[in-house]
C-alpha cells in the first residue's frame, strides 16, 4: 500500500506540474497579445471613412505578419454610428467589458471628445485616426491620448498663408456653423490676417444645410479678392458646383481645406477643376512608403486608398512603435506611451513626428485639382505643429 500511495502522489504531482505549465503557457500567450478596440462608424454617413481607416490599420498589421511590436493583435469592434449620444456607452463597452489595451477612434469629433473623456478617466491608451477637433490635443490633451491625423487648425492655417502669399487682401470665409467649421475659419483667419490680409465677412449656415444661394449672392455683392471655405462630403460637392454655376469661380478664386475636394471630385463633375486646397496628404506624393502603401492597399481591397486609409495605417504604425519600445510580457502602458511620443513615423504622407501635445508635426501640402485628382503643387507649410493652446503637456 505504501508503494501504491507513493506512486499516486507522484502521478498527481506530475499532473499538477503539467497543468501549471499549460496555464503558464496560456498566460504568456495572452500577455503577448495586444487588445485593440476599434470604435468607428461602420453605418451611416461616415461608414466609408470608418471602413477606410479600418482597412489601413489592418493593412499595416498584415504587413507585419499579423503582429505589432512582436505581439498578436486581437480586435474588438464597435460601430459608433457617428452618434455622440451613444459615445460614452460604446467606449465603456470596449474599456470595461472587453478590457482593451488601446482605443482607436474615431471620425466624428463629437464622438471623439466623449471617447477621450472615457480614455482619460480610465487611463486607457487612445489613438485618434481622424477627428480634428482642436480641443483633443489642446485644452483636453492628455499623455495617453494621441492623434495620428490632424487638427482642424493645421490645413486651414496653411491655406491662410497661401492665400496671403498669392496677393489676396480681402477674403470672405464660408462654412457650416459647427465646431470643426468654426475652427477651420479661425485657423485660416489667424494666418491670413497675420500676413496683412482681412477676412471681411464670415458666413455660416447650420449643418448640414446646403441652401447656398443667399451666400453666393452676398459674395457677389461683397466682391472679395477670394473665398475660403470649409465643407466636406456631399455638401462640398454641391457648394463647388453651385459656386461655378453662379459664375463666381472666374472672378473670385475658391480655396479650402483639403476635405473640400477629397472624395468629392467625381460628384463635382468638372466644377472642381483648378480649385486649390491644403491637406497633409495628396495624390502623387513621391516617396517609397506611399508607393508601397498604395500598391498594397489596391491588392488587398481592390480600391484606391484615401487620406482616411493613410490615417488608419499610421495609427497602426504609431502603436507598433510604442509596443516595440516596451518590454515583452504584460502590456506596459507607460513604456508604450513614452515610445509613441518619441516615434518618427515613416508615413505615406511623408515622415512625421509628434508634438508634446501628441499631435502630428507634418507637412501640409498645397494641392490643385487637375484631371480629377488632388495633385501636389508644393508644400504650403513644412513640419507644421499645432499650437495646442491650453494643453498642459506643452509646458
């Protein structure tokens, strides 16, 4: 009986050791994964943007063999529907239910502002692949909130410089009356008036109103040297078509942030030809990463990439840079954040770094619509950093 009892104890011990090894192996595999919460619009007006961002993000992960910084990527996805009223609940699903390591989102600035509050309160790492609200890397900045896209101020400020350099003195600004439109007009006005110009009238209409005729009549009466606008999507296409149909384009040159002509040229027909815009991306950029990115995107998705796909791609690059700078094992958020802040990203848009506010310091291009493309004319503002006014990280 003693011999049998001894053999039984040895067998139980061996089983325990084997189970312990399996549990340890499972824990190591779990630690090697990074849990990414994608909170983007997959239905509604901005669905195509959400899909492009997702495609770009996953393209970069695929190019790395399905890993970032040597870690497998596990995705958790929520459709934010571009609904700010649901944003807090949706973000909490990813943070509290799914325990994601990083939130990636979103397109709509109102949704992004609510997401960022959840990220700040829970100290969850967040990467913004589009939303341009100045506040996100301004007064509401945080060390765990990073932007891989742009601020509203950046392309608009660059265009203010361009319009002044082209000799225009008196300009009318037109936009929808909501935060991004107002911030775009403010950024343009800051640069234009610093250079000696004057914004003689700011015209705003409620979003998403597209009844432009009263504004076109007022522009004709004011007779400015030029007109600066912020519109996007279907509203942008209609404004440019109406502007040309009213006979204003020949007498009053039209300028805008790049969203005026990105993804809208086909809907404009020929009305967009010759329009100048500023943005951190353009068709025909001559760099190796752009060429490989574009060919890879076409092969994977059978479609041409746009600025939104680039921003998704660079969001993944930024996370990879952070993970590569952190020790192996459990997700070390502080080490990841430190490495992300110091990263230099080799982007299809051209290389960029991050400011102390975690916003891209990047070239803003001057683009001209030619043959249905936003072709590069030159660099309107090299390595432009958002001033991040009110951000405590800038001190």
